């Protein structure tokens, strides 16, 4: 394409190229000299932008880890509100599974009537068993806060009874949902604070800059400082708002002076290196622009939910179908949300977007790593199950139905709920091509939808 546009004849090519080289060299000299003349101011500005980008990435990682662990542990709270005996009998198994799927969950405790009776794992947490929240006003306050707001409340970071620093997610349990008048007790999920901060790279970031965090119990700028020095908030270079399931934290940053180098020396280096490599900048820009367009065109990520998109799903399904060995089977589960249009109509598209994200996270948490979940568009999702049987695929479908059946999104004080219709198709039993397989799944999904009624 570029050759066809820029190379017509040798004469015009070389004439244009020479003219371009002369223009580029003139521009290069101007740019390099201007750059070397203003290197100190520009360097400080770029350095601050880099630091802000790094802080933004830390914020995103903190939010991702916290929300992921909360969604993971929420399944126990949901089950407990439905069947207390089942959860109590199989508590160790359920808690172990949640800890295994989570990132930084340290332990999970059951506290009927606000008295901790069960903790998993028990090792190193023995001191917590028997703790009565009524005897600890600070902890009782967060338990009551969760009870009053009827949703998870993030307490801390705080010093734990069993030692160490943690963030405690309080899940209030009501046995008469959705009336929520009969309070059973609480589920407390302890998240290791220090490993969380380390994995988000906040600790490493703090070694290079002055960083402070405040907002104990999700109180944002009104909350106490739990990381760094209070003085950082006096005149920070910038702040970041960290969103939590029940509030916010605030991060303040002062750019570290240790990162500043001898910019006058760098000015000379810029001039010398700039003239050396300047001739290659144009080619680099062209290559970068072309790579950027290709990367965007080949993107496989759904921007709203973070799930793989339709392009990825079709490509992966084609690969599985074409490489499937004789005697093997794969399955697709085509899913559509029941009642989603009503959510959009009644509560707006922002509520619908939040619900799509929440459903995506919930279903992804309910699936094994070998199974691929994708959003095809709108409120349609697709699960690809390689190397399976119809029975196993049916169990996966039932698990997803049960998961979404118990999923509720609290949006601005309103509990939003959707149902799920699923169409299951097997390859090669039902079809041997991707298009036919999706067609069969689509027909069965709409047949399933007709049999269901959705309540929001």
C-alpha cells in the first residue's frame, strides 16, 4: 500500500525522497535544539505524567483485586441466606474453595448472632473463635453498618485479633430475603492487606515517591490514614480516588526527588543522541502507527466487561472444532439474559452496563479456567467447553443458571436481578461447523427463553 502510494517512478521517488530528507533534517535540527533547550521543564512534566500513569495502574490493580475477592466470597453469603444448615455443614469445603479462587483472602468466619463460631482455616486463627462483636465496639460498628445498609461493608484496614493487618468484608446475612428483617448474623472475610498492597506494586511505588493512603472503613478523604505520612495530604502533587464495594480510599502522591537526574547533562546527551537517531524517527512513527492500528483491529477484548469478545470466541471455537480428535466432543452454551431490557428501560443504560459487568464477573468466577466465557454483544454470552460430554456440559449450564438466579446487583439502593436462558449444543453430535453449532444453540436458547419468566 505504501509503495503504491509513494513510489511511482524512479525520478519522482528520488526527487521526493531528497526533498523529504531535506525537510526532515531541517525539522529534526529544529526539534532537537528546541528539545535540548527546554529539556529540564519537559523532563519534569514527562516524569510527573509517568508517575501519574503508574499510580493509575496501582489504583486499577487495587480495585481489581478487592472487587474480585469480594465477588468470590459473596457466593458463601448468598448460599448462607438460603440454606444455613448446608453452609454450616460444608463450611470448610466452601471456604477453602473461595480462598483458593481468591487472590488475598486470608480466612473466612461465620458469626451467627454476631459471635464467631467457625473460622477457616483454623490454624493461626484460633484466637478469633468465640469472639463476640458486641464486646468490641469498633468491630460491632462495622458489623452494624453492613446490617443497616443490607450489603457488604469493607472495614479497615485494621489490626486483626489473630494478628496482622487486614481488610474485613462484612456480609450481613438475612434469612428472609428480600424483606431483610430476620438477621441471622454475619460472614467476615479477611483480606491480607500487606500482600494486597505489595501485589498492586504500591509498596515498591512508595520506595520511590512519598505515598499515603487514607479512608479507613471506606470513608475516603474523611477517613484515617493507614499507609504513609499524613503530611503527604497537605500538598500532594496529585491524588487518586480508589473505588471500593462500600466507599472509597484516597491516595496522595508527592513525586520523589530521588528520580531527578542531572538534566543539564541529559540535555547534552539528548542533542548528541538526537542527531544520531533522528533519521530513524519517521520510520519508527510509521511503524508504531501501523502497529497501533493492527492491534486495535485485532483486539479480542470486550471494552465493557473485560471478557473476550465475539471475534475471539469464533476464532477459538473454530480452532477447537477443527483440531478436535476423533471420539471427542465439545460444547457451546449460548446464553441470553432474561429481563435485561426492563432493567435498561426502568433504570437506564448505566444500570444495565453495571449489571452486564456484574453478571460477567459472576459467571467467570463460576467457571473453570479451561472453559472460555465471551460476550457476543448486547446481553448475549457464550461459554465454550472443550473436550467434554453432554452430561458435564449440562451440569455447567445448571451451575450457571443457579449462579445467576442468586445474583443480585445493588444499584443506587435498588436490587437488580435478571434470569438466564441457555441453549446447549454439542459438536459433533448436533453440528460439525461453527455456524451450524451456534445456530442450534441459538434455537435452543430461544426455546428455553419461552419457557421461563424473569423477575427483576
